[in-house]
C-alpha cells in the first residue's frame, strides 16, 4: 500500500477520543501547545535516560545516597539546563516548584529497579519504526527502557501525569499493546509492560501482559 499512514499510540488515542483533534493535529498539522506537566515529564525522561548510561552510575549512587538530586552539583546543572532548553521556569505561575517535582519524580524511578535487576538492560530510549512484511500497517513509538530476561522482555514506560485512573485497567491500552506487538515481532519474546507512575510512589507500578491472541487481534485493529 502506497502512502501507508504511520500509526503511534498517541495518534490512535486522539483518533478514538476526538476525530477533530486528530484531524487538526495529524492531518492539518496544526501545532499544539505543551503544558507544564508535559514539559516536566520531558525533562525528567531526559534525566532518567541519561543516567541509565553506566558511565554515569556514580551520579546515580550519589543521588541515592542523599535521597535527592539537589545535593549533586552535576545533576543540578544538567536539570536546570534542560529546564531552560524546554522553557520551563523553576517555579510556575501557580507556585508549583517544577525543579522539586522533577526531583521527586526522578527519585521514584531511581528507586524502582532502575538498572533492571535479574535481567539485562537491552536499550534505553528506544525509538522504533516497524512496517509489517505485507505492508498493511506501520507503527512507531518510543520505549523509555527495555530489559531482557530469560523468557521475556520488560518494557518500562515512565508516566509523569498526576491522573493515574487511565492506567487502572490496561486490558485495551493502545500504547502497551503496540509496544508488546513490537517486542513480539522484532525481539521475538513475549513482553511485560510496566508503567511507572512517577507521581504515585505508593502505587508506582502498573503491569500488563498480553496473550498472542490479544496481539493478533490488535494487528487486525491496526490494519483496519
């Protein structure tokens, strides 16, 4: 098929929730404004991805020792540089301390099996773009962290939203299904998807695993 549309989880969600928003964003290409929550998430993701590099493990250890990023000068500079780059003020108009919230969210991730104990960190910040062999669908996505275990993979995805209700029932979660399908087809292993709710340390991990029948059904949905 010529001009095969590239499908992402966010694009599918927009299409199902509001066809006009989908048309405006994905057909007309009208730029959407970023909110501070999203920008905080971007800075936090960047920090976490950077510290997954083993050569920065001494910085990770320093953060864990002090239980904060505010005692590690190199990390303070890095985070503030990223905030400036993204146009994020240290304190927003409502009085929320963005730097403090990034500190808190990062600590939740650092303390939740950051280096994938019992498995091998396969890739961090994995961008994928996959077209089915019969060219009936094309998908793309961004996996925050992928770890390999003996009989399965674990897909880790960081969520910085205060609202966690959308992740209480993951049975039909488009993002989790798309990432699982990619792992099944390319990595040739079943996958568990773990969403880390960085604003909810009391209930941080939401996990789901799909059957082969689930993924076959999702493929049909993508083709449709």
